[in-house]
C-alpha cells in the first residue's frame, strides 16, 4: 500500500523538463510520454515553447501527430495534438519542431528589442 501511495505521489508532482531554456536551437528530440488525456499529451521533457500573452507558441510534430497548441499548467506543458495519439503512456516518442516558425519568431523577438 505504501508503494502505491508513493507512486501516485510521484505522478502528482511530475513536471515537464523544459529544454528550450538550455538550447533554443534544438530541432528534434526523443522523450517519454508521461500522461495522455484525449488529444492532450504530457512529456518528460519538451523543446516546444508554450504560448504566452505576448508570444505565440511553437508548432511541430510528435510522431505522426501535429502539435497545434501548447498550454502551460503549473510546472507542466501540455501538447495539444490534431488527433488522439496512437502512442501510450510510457512510450518513447519523436519530437520535431517547426524550426522555420521558431527561427522567425526568435528573429522578430530580437528585433523588438532594438
């Protein structure tokens, strides 16, 4: 019983490791799925930047699903997909960032500071 409680506690405090702070030029990555709710997916780590009040979020792909949005909830970043995924919790997935959109956003952001 204690082991089940501890496992549930670890799931409750799960947080997404944010990779875009470490390497803004990261374009592809493999990571594990930690939770799925319909077409929303949580990952162990992400290179996708979520939408803020000032900036649009990144787009890209997770395996064969399009990432159409991102939502930050506490320490978690939910990846909103164009369809319910075929992969499951615990699976390793491939992340592909829409690099052209990210790079354009980075350049525009820098230009605003000039």
